[in-house]
């Protein structure tokens, strides 16, 4: 997944979100070692301090952990990863439903559009 960062939101928050999606989608597997802070910062074209802040946030939330001389690793807690996936998916669904309601669509119309889209 490319690092499409924009200036509308804090960069570190976008990095956290990007890495969360990488974790839940399997780009980074449970227990896998992450690239170094400098390497990740270079990939994202951000300052290493910004990347460090994002990684610290993910570590604080339990999605990764540090081993003193070995680096950072993704959590091996697959239940936690599944829970994160469910949380992010639910947030996306809620955002979608709010947009549809603003358009004046009923639940039935929304369901019909979703079913039609899934068939295509």
C-alpha cells in the first residue's frame, strides 16, 4: 500500500492508520519484525521523529512491541488484530451509512445498492 499522506490531518495519525491497515491486511504478519524507523520513514517520506511517534503510539496500544536490540515486532495476539480489523471496518461502515442517510436514502435503498454493488 502506498503512503498517500495529506496535509489535512496530522501526519503521525495517518502513519498510525496506514500501519494498522498493513497489520490487519497481512502486509505485516503476527510476530514479524518491522523495518527500522529510518527505513519506514524513508518509505513514507517523513521525518524519522514522526515515524517514531507513530510507532510508539502503536506500541502503546499493544499492536507491536520492542525487543531491546532486535527491533520492533508485530503482536502475535491474533485476537487483538481481529478486534482492530472489526473496529476499523465498523468505523468505515458507520461513515458510509451516515453519508447515505445525508443523501436521503432509506435502509432498503442502501441495502439494494450494496447488494447490487456486490454482484458487479
